[in-house]
């Protein structure tokens, strides 16, 4: 118990423990901000997250199986959320021509309106981050993007679409390079959620 990373005494002697505790605190910020939107529109946090995801990602990613992986929840949890959204006319189901049981999701006009009202839920956090200088932002982003990739490689994050795990990415003499864009990538050009991402095969 004494060496628990949540023990303040352990944090005093171990910087990694202190960082993990800090990330845990930051994760609470997203919950707080999301719940503020929940109160306004009468949807659950996961329902709002689903709508925002559908709005900004390809249709082939907007299905129950992928959404379950995306948000690290079970398929029944996503199915229940989608059932309510469908019943309220917030999403539309587009069934596959080859499999009548399979469908992807689209936003209805009401769904688009709700996304407009909720997709800025994290703006208070961005406002504070914007106050860091460019060098601080670049260093912070570099650390976060590397951490996301490593979390995925270790199996903790089931889904990631960052450059580091993409088949088009390669490291050339310490330089990040994208073979799809055919260009050297600056640290701030590394993507966390790339539309053209293709999983690297090992």
C-alpha cells in the first residue's frame, strides 16, 4: 500500500507516480465538462460521445463493433445507447446491402443540431492549454502522442489512429516521415486521429 502511486508520499519520491496521478485528475475534467452538456440536452455521456464521433469520422467506423472498441465498452452498452438515439430520431441506421443485420450510423438533422450544441464541451480545457507557449505545447503534444501509441501497443488502448502505428509512417535518421503525404513531419504535424490511417502490420 505504501508504494501505491495514489499515495502522496509515493508521489513525492517518484515522478512517474506523480504524473499518473495528474493524468487521473485531468481525466476527471472531461467527465465534469461532459456532464455539463448532459444536463442541457438530456442524453448520456456515451450518447454524446457517439454523436460527436459519427459527425467527424468515416461512416465505415460508425458501427456498433467499432464504437465499442473506440470507447472501450461492451457492444451491448453501445447497442443500448444507439437504440435510444434511434428511437429519438437522432441517428439513422444505414443497413449493409450484403448483410441485413449489419448497419452503420448517420446523424439525422436533429443529431447534427445536437452535435453543434455539444461538440465544444472540452473548450474550457483548450482555452487553458492555449496559454502555453509554442515550445511547451510541442513538448506536451510529443509526450502525449508517444504515450497514446505505447498504451495501444501494450493493449490498454484498443484503438488508436496516430502516425506512429500507421503503415505509411517511418522514422528516417530520427526524422518522422509520412510515405502517403511524402513529406517530413514536424512534431506538431503528427496526427492522433488520422483519416487516412492504416494499421501497421508487424
